């Protein structure tokens, strides 16, 4: 349990950050980070990266701003990404929080995608669906990690405020250069 507690704290912090909304529609000049969940495409407006005190766990939260794509109940989205950043760049296998906590030397990455963050009618978080997938982790000249994920299937994990009634149980997620 001692290994899981710091991981859950970092993950919870990332989720809290990613659920915040900006009231404007300004997109960051670094808007090259994009992701697509099903038919809905999103562009980064804000992000944050943190590492645990010992430097082992890295957490990235990326979110949209304003109407977040103007997709009705699917407006607004956020990504939360957690991995062993001390293992550096390379290929990481998509997995669960439990898989990440089980072995600090495995290149496991947890990616959650929440939709409906720009509306007050409900949201849905999607995560690892058990299918094999590999994310690419790179680092820029400023030391920030960048994550890309080819199309992979995520499953519904959590509904907030009743979720989104028309949300499917699974969606395909593609991530391009999230940081």
C-alpha cells in the first residue's frame, strides 16, 4: 500500500488540475498537442507536468479551454498521463495504475481521457481497455516530456454527474505530442 499511496496522490492531483476550466477561448501558442477520442478532436490549451519528490513518477495534465471543440455534451476534454519518468524516453506499454505501481522498472504508462469538461451536464473518463498499445515518450530541450499514442481502444471508467447519456462504452483514442 505504501507504493500505491504516492502514485494515487500524484494521479489525483493530475485529475484535479485537468478538471479545471478556463473561461476564455484562447488557445496556447504551443497548440500542437492534439488528441482524438472517437469522432471528437481536441487541442491543448493548458498543461502541467510534475514529478514525485523522488523523481520516479511523472504526471502530465493537458486540457482544452473555452467550449473545448463545441461538441455539445462532449465539449471539453482533458488527458492525464502518469509514468515512471525516471526511466526516460522510449516506448511505454499502456496499462493501469495497479500495473504502474507493481513494478518501478517497467515502462508502463497510464493515460486517461475525460470528455465533457466544458459543460456542467456530466463527464466521462476513459482509460486502458486491456488491448496492447504502446506510447512513445520523448523529451524536449527544456526537459518536458511529450507523449504520442497511436489509435488504441479505451473503455469507460468513471462517470461524473451522471456522465453523458449518449457516450459509448469504448472509444478509440489517438494522442499526438501531448505535453
